[in-house]
C-alpha cells in the first residue's frame, strides 16, 4: 500500500527508468573518438619531433642546383646527410656546409637544403643568418 502522506509527484518512479541504449552508445562512441583523437595527436607530435630521415630540397635550392649545374650525386648526398647528423649533435640550426663541390645553407632540424652555390663562385659571397659552419671532405 502506498503511504498517502508521500507526494508521488516529487518522487520519481525509479522502477520505470531503464538504461537508455542511445545514451550508452553515444558514450561508447565518444570514448572511441577520444582514443582515435589521442592516437592521431600522438602520431602528429612524434612526426614533428623526428623529421624525415632523408634530405629535402627547398624550391629555391633545387632551382639553384639546376642554374649552377650542380649535381647531387650519392657521394654528395651522403656527405650532407652525415653533416646534418653531426650538426644536430652540436645544436646547429641554420648551418653552412661546405663540401668539395659546393656550399649549402641547411635548415638542420628539418633536414632541408635551403640554398646552394658552387665552390668556384663562393669567394665573393656573404653568408648571413647562420649559426654554424662545417667543412666536409
């Protein structure tokens, strides 16, 4: 028997409230979306910490190499790659790398050749905005 002194309007009938499947499915979807987002965020952060292992050329550098008839052969590539790794260990950011063939301005953290000049035409050039220089044989 129901107590006549209790107001049924203020006390909800808990026995009628069941699990709402739509709400539960949305909660599961939110958790999945959050974990997918976390995975994508982690992937992006890791890709910004560790640049690509190869060396890239800026558009300007590619144009300069072509204009100055400089060929990036396997030996030159290997020298530049080694130079970049060495500069990273020393904290180089924007560096001048001089090889037997050419001089290169390198964006060290991004493994990117910014510009290039052949060895014969280096004499009268001024290199600015660099923090380090490396001579490579």
